[in-house]
C-alpha cells in the first residue's frame, strides 16, 4: 500500500508532515537555521504510527496535534510526543469516546478511502475533537473539548500539559451539537477573527438531505439556531463510582445552572445507573427550574426519589437542553450519595 500524506502544518517555521503510516518534520536544523533550501531535511518523529484522518491534524502556539490509533498526540519542534487523550480513550482495549471513530478513520486512511471524520481544530485555548459514535447505538456525532487555558502563557507541548504534573488536563464532557441533523458526521472546524470576537464554525459535508452539506456556528451568543437548523446540546459527566467493593445509593443532586426562559424548550438532568449508560428521560429525570431573576446562575437541589435510591455500581448524569443556548447553561453537578457494601 503506498504511503499517503494526510496533511502538513507549520510549527515555528518548520513543517510537520503527517502520513498515514508515519510522522515527520521538515526543518532546517543547521546552525541558526540558515534559511537555505538545501539545509532543510526530513526528520523522523515516529515511523511506527501515522495520522488516521485528513481532518485530524491541527497546530497551535509552537505545537501540532494529530489523531493516531493510540489517540490524540501532540508534538513540538523538539520532536517530543505526548498522548493527551488517555482519559477519553484506552488503546489497549479499544474503549472510550474516540474508539469508534479511531477504528473507522484508521481503516479509511489505510484503504485510501474518504470515510475519515475524526476532525480537530484549535479554537482559542481549546482543542476541539469531532467524532462519530457507533451507529448501532443510535448516538449522534459529538465534539470533545480539551481546555488548556491554564497553560496559555507557555508554548510548545508545555502549553498543553499541566506544569505541576506534566500530564494532560481534564477533558470536557462530550457535547452533541447536531442531534437534529440526521446524525451528519462532523467535518472541518475552524474560527474566524473579526470585530465581534472569534466566531467558531463546524461543517457537515454529508449530503443525504436538505439540512446537510452546510456550516453551523458553535457557541452562538444570541441564537439557538444557525441557518435555520436547531442546535441541541447534551453533556455527560464522568460516572460516579464507589470505593473498592462498595456500591452507591444516590440521594440528591446539587445543580448550579442557569435557566431564564419560561417557554421554548426544557433543561433537565437525566440519570443512568447501568454500565452502558442508558439514560432514562421519563422517570429518572429532573427538570431544572426557571428563575428569571437569576440572570447568571442559580443553585438547585434535586432530590432523588426513595424508589430510585437502589444500590448501583455507578451513576451517570446527563444535562439535556432543547432551549436557546443563551437561556440555559450548566455549570456544575454534585452528587450526594451513601456507600453500601456489595
């Protein structure tokens, strides 16, 4: 199978060249970088794994990020590689938020086909990663955000790593932006700087209907729709688990949230107490209250019914919002529970 170039990005005057079976850097490393064409060479970064998606390559302040079979890898001009996706992908057993997309995109890259939709973009101090989910589960594509703002004053891979632990920061819960768009895969992402700030955009290039093949704005300051298409958001927290050989009995949830609209959708917390998870949006759900006086956030305690406090190995919480994005926000969820012996 011939080697395929997946893309090229700039790193401080050097070029990161990503192939489907290897990562290289095209740079001038003679003396003080002479600038002569004949002093540029191709240096190997990793010849055992490559980039698995033509959309999965982006760069920031002295660093580049690319998607591999091992997860999301970052590198700088010093050719130091770090895996920052350990919390959301386990390459040893193929589990996590990236698992389906990595398998699908990697197979497409190896076969030189067009089914690669692991997309990435650096937007401000966040690295966004768009992925599909297994269609047999009926789950919509989603975007995961890696917030590296605490390291924004650094450059290179140090910008993306916790300076105290030298490990990756925590990933945000996955957000579903296109639940009503026929499950269209997320394509290219990017930002534009203008007088009003930094609008962020995402493209859907699937052409299976009149609502597809278009560009939507993310994080719109005033609208829940863009181009007339509703944008629905979900956010799922990491599961809450007990200590070794202990189970949970959930008691109440403290939600710090904002909901000021009195009509036009709902904002709620859904619960799941199984391994999958399977969220119950009828009985195991709590609607968040409207309070027009709270223009920013309010704190609300959501009691869990006695019949729903049964022993469970883990508990998941999902914020589901079908309202305008300016009318509802979720800031923090805190679960109060007791532990029971297995």
